[in-house]
C-alpha cells in the first residue's frame, strides 16, 4: 500500500454516493458532447436555418435557472 493511499480518508456513504452521481452526470454530458462532435465530423455542420441562436439558448437557460430559484422577499 502506498503512503498516498494510506493518508486518504474514506467518505461518508452519502457523500460517496453524491460523488458517484456527479461522476455519472459528468460522464453522460461528455458522452452527449462526444456524440454531437462525431455527428459534425461525419455529416458536417448543420445549416444556419436549423440552428438556434446562442442568445435564445442563453435566455432560455437563465429563465430555467430563475424558475428553480426560490423567490426572495
């Protein structure tokens, strides 16, 4: 056993599960991005008419974040 692993402190079960869930979400996001890039490599970029402007995407995302945030009095 190396000295580095001897110094590690185990996580609480709930914390370990949260880290695993974050890793799974991150892996899923990376897989989705890789799929999109592979599609672009195979088929080229989509037509401009078929794309959503980034400003619209930003506004939609900000609206989702606002809806999730509790109201402040």
